[in-house]
C-alpha cells in the first residue's frame, strides 16, 4: 500500500471550511484514497473514499489532484463536533478484503 | 442497526491473568477485523476473518494472543497470560465484501494490565 503524509495538526474556526491535505506521491493506479476520522474515545468512523474523481457525500468532499499524488478532504462548515483525528489511507480495494493500515493522521481542532 | 458491539468497555486485570475481549459484528457483514491502538504505535491491525475463517494473523504480536470466530455473529480476542505492555484500546470492525466497502468500528475495549 502507498504511504501517505499528513500534517500532524491543524486548527479551524467553527463555521469555516476545514481543508485537510494528504500526500500520496507513490499511489498506484488501482489504489483508492480513504478518509476516516476518530473522535476521542470512539472507534474510527468512515467518511469518504475515491479513486480519481472528486467525491461528495453528506459528511465531506474529497478532491483528488489530476496526477493523484495528493488529495484534500473538505468539511464545508466545521463544527466543534468535527474535532477529531483524521486519517488518510491509500489502499487497493478488492474483494479480498478491505483491511486498512492507519498512519498518524491529522489532529483537527475546531475552535469557537 | 446497532453497529459493532464490543464488550467489556473497560477491563482492568493483573499481570498473568487471562483476558477475553468480545465482539459482535454488524449482521450480514462477512469480514471482521481486530485492531489495537496505543499512543506509541497508533492503530495496528492484529488479525482479520472472512466468513469466520482467519485470513491474516501476521499482526498478532505473540503466541499469547489468539482470536476465534465460532460463528458469523461473534468473535473473541484472548490474551493469556496478559502483560502490562498489552495495555491498549482494542477495536473490532466489520465490513461487507465489495470494492471500497467501509469498515465499521466498535467503540473499543480499554484494557489495563497492572
């Protein structure tokens, strides 16, 4: 699986967009980008995933660069409840299983 | 849908004792994963099952650790004998087969070995 690089921590003002970057310069053509987050004292929570097109769901948007070497997770209107550690993971998605390897993630602090 | 259910939520035991952690996956999910989280090492995959069969246990740290899945609705992770360095939060997750199917995690068991 391709290695990812994320900033250790970020701050965001409540109500503003939170843009979380992730570098994955060694990504392969069949590897997906996944985002999970972990709120304190809870298990990780799936947010979104994509291959090469931008994706949007009720939680967030995922923007993947054309060369696929980096991506950005966007929380359009961050709230205090979005304070969490955000993990960017790159992995081949196949029917053999979706086991994920978590890195250090980005600790997002949403401030009032 | 109750989600992935883990028990107990907290476990405190003495070194040398046997510890059993339990997990009930989401009904219909055919993959089950056990992860361990510590401050030093982050989230580590220990073992995963497909249709109740262990597929990859290369993350299991030592022979003191064992995991079973006797049926589709129940799995255990056992540590015998336990040691202080086993203190961590243990997460269970389940997923469906399918491209990109997300993992659904339980809220974990916080294990403290004194």
